[in-house]
C-alpha cells in the first residue's frame, strides 16, 4: 500500500479547497446583485444551486460573502449555508469556522452563524469561545457571553460573595446590549444595593421642548405641515388647535425616557360627578391632536448613528431639518428600539424634531400619547452628548 | 409544438407534480371553507391516535401544509425572533427532512399572543411559499432548494403592523397573492410564482388587516378588508367588483358552492354569478346573530358554522342564514375548525380537540382529545389525519393507514 506524504496531503487539501472555492467565487456576484422587488432573483436562484452543492470547506467563503451584502443577499447565502451543512452533517471545517468567528470585521450575523455551526459540532468549544466575547460587535454573541458572566455572578451570590457578585453583575450590565438582559441586570444590581444609570446606558434623551396641541381631527394633522416643520423658533407663539401655543420644557421622569405628552397638556375637565385622575397619574388625554418635541444633541464628532424610537402614535422625525422617517399607525404597541433609524450625526449641535399625532379613538388602550428615543450606534451602544457626565455608581 | 412533443411535455409535467387531491395546500384548505372529505377524519379520538409529535425549531402559530408525503410549517426563533424557518417534515413519522432559515429583514415586534411565524404558507404542489410577520417572503421547492426570496419591508419600509402581520398567502396559477395590508403602507401584491417579481401591486385600504384571501374562481381572488370585499383579477390586479358594506379584519370569508360567506354585519352570504363570477354578486342573506370571532366560519353540507368569542358554536342555515342551534364548546378558540359536513373538529387554545356531531336541530360533542399543548393555529387535514402545531411541536392525529395503502 502506498502511503501519501504529508506534503502530498497538504497539496491535495489545497487543491480540493481551491476547486471547491472557485465555483463559489463565481456564484457570489449573482447572489450579491439581488435587490428590491425581486431584482436578480432568477440569476441568484441558479447561483444558489452552485453554493448549496459546494463542499463544506467553502462555508467560510460563503459566510464572508455576507460582508457588506444587502439583507436579501445575506438571506440567499444564509439558506445556502443550511443546505451545505445538511449535506455534510458533522463534517464541517471547524478550525476555519473558528478562525472566521474570531475575525470581528466580518458581518456580525455571519459570525453568529459560524458560532452556531461550531456549537452544533463541538458545544464545549463554543462555550469556551464565548469567554472573550462580552464586548463583541455581534449583539447575539455578546448576549450569550454576558449570560455566562451572569451565571458566574449568580454562583458567587449563592456562595455569599455579594461584593464579587455585584462587580460581576455590573460588568455584565455594562457589556450588555440586549434590552431584556439590561432590564434584568438593573433589577438584580439594585436588589443588591447597587446603583445603575439605565438612562445613560441606553442613551435615552429625557430633556425636550414640546409645543402643541395642533389639530389632528380626522387624522389630517399627520400630513399637515405646522410651523415647527418649517423651522424651530423657541420664542414663537403659534396658532394651536384651540388657541395660542408656545414651546415649553419637558423633562421625562422615566428612566427609559418615555415622554408622556398627556402629562404636559391639561386633560378635558371631567364631567360633574366623574372621578378625576390622581396627581401624577396619566390623565385622560386630548384626542385628535398633534404635538412636536424638539431637542438638541451635541455630537462630539460627525459619525453614523441610529435614532431608536418607541412610539404607539403616528409620528415623523427630522434630524437637522431633514426628514428621517414617518409612520402613520396608531395604538398597535410600543417597545424600546421599536424603530431603528440610521442617520449621520454632524459634529456639534444636532436638532432632533419629533411629530407626535394622537387620533380620536376613545377605547381605553388609545389614551397613550408618548414616545421614547435614544441615540446609539448600530450595536446599540449609547452615544452620549459631548461633555455628558460619567454615570453614577 | 407538435403533438408527440406536447404529450411528452405533459407526461413530464404530470410525473413531476406530486400534487394529490388529499394535499392541504393553503390556510383553511380550498376556498377557505375548511372542508374535508366526508368520513376522512377520525371521530372517536384517543391518545393512541396521536401518530407522532415532532419538536419544532422555534415558535409560531401558522398552519401546516401537507404536500404528498411531506408536511411544511414555519417557525421563528432567536432573542428577537428574527430567525425565520421553513421546516419540512416527513408526514409518515415527523422526522425533520430539512430546515431552511433566513433572517428577518423587517420588524419582528408583535403582540405576545401571536408570532412572527403567524401567516400560513401555501403551495402549488411543487413549491412552498412562506411569509412571516416581518414581511419576509420566501419560496423553496419541495426539496428545500431556494427559488427566490423577497423582503417586502425592505422594498416598502412602512409595510408593517406593530401587533404583527398574519394574513396568509394564496397561489393562483402562476401568481402568488401576498396581502400585506396595514395602517400605513397598505398593499396586496401579485407576485410571479417563478421569480418573486411583482406582477402587480394594489393599493389597499389603510387599516390593520389580518384576514386572508380566498380564490373565488380560476383567476379571481377575494380580498377582504374593513371596507368589505374586493374581487381582484389575478393576472393584472384589476378590481372586478366590490362589496362595500364593511367586513371583519380578523376572521376571513369562506367560499363553498359559489357562495361567499363574508364576516360582515354578522355574516353576509354573497352568491357569485354562476355564469360570470367577474360580475357583481348577489346578496343571498345577512344574519347578524352569526358572530365569528378570531376563528373564521366554516361551511358544512347545509349549514355554516361560526364560533363566537365566548366559545359558542352557532349553526346557521346555508340557504337563509337563520340560526338552527347553538352549542357551548370549551373555548377560547384562535384556530378555525374543520368540518366534513357531518362532524366538526375544533381545537381550543388549551389544545382540547372537540369533535362535534352536526345535526339538523342540534349539535353535540361526541369526542375530545386533550393534547395538553397550547394550540393557536387552524388545523390542516390530509390522508385521514389532522395536523396541528404549537409553539414547540407539530402533532399528527389520525388512524394508521390500512395495510397495503
């Protein structure tokens, strides 16, 4: 029997890798060309067959194809990975996938997928890899890494090492970019007597100037262009729905930055004999109205950012006078980071204007007239205004 | 094409098409009537009739498709439910044959009771078309080969519903009907089944809408919304006629024997012109004591059956709409029941299958089976078995096929 030399084996491996990679490289452009409304789908379907039948060694190259790809192209590649893995079962190029995972310049979701493939083949190794990922640019990898820190903190707490546990919880809190994880950690830390600044961690903006109400009878206020949309004059007195209105300062008392416009404007006087809302409680609000909220965000540098909005009323947003996005939907729900709006901040003052429309529904769940907004990067890390104070501990 | 070539092409097409009459290819089956062949489902049920229960890789409440020997279901998972799965299982034993994932390109926020995997997919027997609440639309062949995909929210960023989208797909000929109607940017699309490209894009009433379309006749589909029902030509999206007296935005219409039962002012029965369904239909009756809730009405042999929000099943005469009888079931129900005309199979949210014997003057529960699993989907039926899914499992319920079959 002839035994091939190590060099021959290596040469064969390189040859096989190149042979399997070449068709992948040729197929990728058709996948990456897909675009809106089905553009490029037919060619992509032919290219997908090439990818789906590729050797498992091609997986890192397919994953790398996601770098900079639009979300549709990334999905074509995502499904191809499934097909390749299904054909090759557990015979995956683990070392190459681990290397890919370690290269943080790759697309975060591609890296997460690489991690899942490693975990499927070698769960213990994947768990070990998480140790260094608490600051990972992939929110999901970071979430899992933070969960390991939390588990360790819980063990410390159970062993009576409260100070060490508190420090570990705080490290987890600082690293986390997952909303539920952050909320849970804030409660835990406070339960142990520690303090956390949730507002700062998220980057919620709590200080605003608000003006209103303007008319939204019949929903016409959404499209109507009221004076604040043409320019902000802090000293202006404007014609509102039922008289003159002017800007007034509002500081949200909510650590998640919820600005409750119903607390700004007096509610209708309840009919004789009906109970009035308690002091500080959300009041039965105005209906068929529009308000504007404006704030100035002083950016330390020009940079890409995200405005992340939660709102259950119809809304529009402008940054420095330019429209960013708008949505005409009422009372379907609100949550943190409900809308992620990519923007570019300019160095120095940036004006953020929010238009907030309230409809005329009278059902109990249609009372809210509020929003919450934060400024962060694409990972969810808060971007703080220039000169913002360090968090309290 | 000369005759031998045409015959050869026809033979190849027939051989390639695994479509069987017993397949379940869309939400609520043909016409949305939730009808199954008479005596095709077991009436007496026991735990032994649970043929298998398969673990699913994610949550969802979309209905199941059955195409030949395969079952298809959608799920979602991940911290933000942005991993979208189309899963193919063996109908024989519940083994997962393949699982393909894409990532949500649209928003995944939805009410806690619903799911990103809310809409039921559809099939033409050779491909499976699936959409999710994030408005990601995918098409795979039966072997799991990706044919095309779309991000409807990527194309039209204001297509979404913060409570969740749930309208199901339909395929009619070579066009997939894609309802993405909501408060803001509200459309129904006619999409090329082969490539995913738009054939047409129809502006639709602005308003949250969870109802699903129904095929009225070859090449004609009914779109329901808060304004009523519009009959739309599948080839070009032209509106052929409209019934404009309002309709529900949750429960959907059902078609049987040329009559469309619309959840409108109770239930309104519209008879299509038998000679020309493109013409305005005739209102046969309107009955406001029929009050469907989340579940849609189903159409039996001579009665229409609706379950209200309190779990009360009402039988209405198909000819007049008049109430025949009522029966309180154990509710609540999210899924639409099935009927073969003699019995009705209703699965409540707690997973209790209730088999109702349908009489002229009364109905009675003759069997129950507790699945012990939250069931929010509408059941599917194929080859004598009932398919329901939960957030974690897909159950097949039915008698084993007779030996030799």
